[in-house]
C-alpha cells in the first residue's frame, strides 16, 4: 500500500503473489521506492467512505486467502528426510480394504467437520493429516471417503462415522503366494490397529473409538438408518413441560422449511423429514440442572435443530405456546418462515448413529476405550475445576453489601444462552416473514 507524494492523492495497492520475497537491505524496495511497479488497485481520492471500506474488506479477504494458501504450501513442503521416507514407502505392495471409522470430537475449537477452502482448522483436516502421516492412505482424493453426518463450527460429535479405503497389513505378494482365491481379508485381530495408530497422531479433542470391516460399496452417509442429536442447556427456570409438549409436534413426517436455513447454493425441493422421537430430558448427573433436547430422525436439514431449539426456548420462556410448533409445521397456514435467529451451535452434539447389524456387525477397539476414557476424564477435570472457580467467584459477589444491586442470575443466563428478552416481545406469527423458497434459491 503506497500513498503518492504528488497532488493526485491516489491510494495505490500492490497485491503480493505467493512468490513475493522480502527486499534486500538497502534496496529501493526496502526504502519504499517501489512506485515503478504495477498496482493492482487504485482508490480515487474522491471515492466515498463506503468504497474505501469495501476495498479494505476485499484486501482483508485476499490477505486471509493468501495466508491460508501459504500455510497449505508450507505444510506440503517436506524435509528431505520425510520426502525420502515417503518415496521409500510403496502403497502398491499392500492390499487395500474398505473400513468404517467411528470417532468423537469436541468441536468447540474447530471450524466444523468438513474440509473448507478458507481454513485448515476443521476436524477432517486433522483426520486426513493423520491418515497420510501414518501412510494409511495416499491422498484424500483416492480413498473413497464418505461421512455420516455434517456438523458445523462449534458442534461436537460422540459417534461420528466415516467410511474410506485404507492400507491393510496384508501384502499383495502373500495373497499371490498362498493362492488366496477367496479374497478374504485379515481378521480384525491380525489387522493393523487403526484406532491406536491414528490416536497417536491426532489432537486430544479428536479420538477414534473403533473401526469395522465393511463391504466396498458401504457408504457412511447413505447406509446410516438414523441419526440422534442432543442439545444441552441449563434449566434456568424454563417451562420444561411446555417444551416437552411442543416436541411431540415434531414427531412423524413433516415439512420443516420453516425450521431450517435455506442454502442458496443448493436447490432443495423436498423439505420433508421423518422424526422418530423428540423429547426434553434432564441429565442423570448429580446436583446438576442441565437438561437436553434429544431428537432422532432419518435425516436433517441445514441448521434444523438450532432453529427448533430457538422456538423451544421461546416456549420455555413462556413467550410462545407449545402449539406454535405445530403451526410452523403447517405450510398451508404458514408458507413462509417468520424472521427469528437460530440457537447457538456450541451445545449441539451428534449423539448417535445407527447402521444395520448385517452391514456393521461389530466395532473393534482393542484396549483403546480405557485410554479414551482417561483422556476425556482429564478434559472433564479441567472443565470442572474452571466451573468450580467461577462458582466460587459468584459466591464471593453475593457477599457484597446489600446497597449494591442484587444479581439477577436468571436474567443474565437468559440473555447469554437464549438471547435478549425484549420488553415488547413480538410473537412469531406477527413478525415479518422470509422470502419464498424459490426467491432464496435464485440468490446465488
């Protein structure tokens, strides 16, 4: 970025390339004399403030993209020793087999499950890195990869499942020498310990629970029968009975277009989903006021659960009646969704996934469950300690003189977890509605 010393006052911006390097000491570039180089952007002096802000925004996006690209290139540059090891490892000597992997992750610090262009901090990024580092796959493009359920930024999973083709312990030459015409793979007890191998290189919040041998046509997404999600929240004086009553409207097959986010990049014509059960329950934890919403269905729409939770919280706060859920599911009475924000994704968990027993008969874990439990317990101890410290701080604040305004913890919780409660609440049925589905789809 360079300001011209002349009278034109034009702000000129030079876009750096990936091959850009720092100038040597004493050079014209080091002294700032780079006016002879070409400019990629020119911002007129009489441009409006909004134009300038727009240019800055575009520059920031370009910088973020280049940083991410540089990071990717840096990670792909291996040392000579690592490169030599990779060249020495010959995947063609080993048999390939299709497997399913079950794993959990605490998604709070990740940018979602799925690989994205603008970040390397997704769960799949770390999983693919681990798979390649351990030589279980050559690359993500050729491993026949599929995922069961997609989770967004901040969302966790207790039983996520993926399917992919990996390297077996079995050498191809062994099959040829023994004339194995039946094509049988090694038993799980003789195969590579995929769980331990991957957990040794994955970050602690991501843990492989088990693996299962599957047929080559198995697909983690399409062979999944049902998916169960949980959404955790504090009681906070909510009307849990009314929330549970509203859950019953969700069960069965309904059109959920008023309880999801429309993705403008996708053309969706079927918004019907079948919910097997939905309920509000309290956790079994001792001395805990934490509850959860549990929903099991064959499939879900984008942000469907978070929009459902937003409505349930309004019902729990006695701002809406349970019947509002049924009204939103009746697209003849309510063809367009009222405008309201969805709930936070942080408390959302992909709790369980179910597959036919004839497709996945057993998950093999070896002795890793104990190690995973120990790791999770360590996480719990740290979180519980922090919680105890905050609780002690709250107790100390209660000891302040009565002249100080009393703490309204319920109101504070409501604002932070469920959103601000307006004094003049506008019911959902009286709010402006979103654009029709076809208009949303055209905004691409």
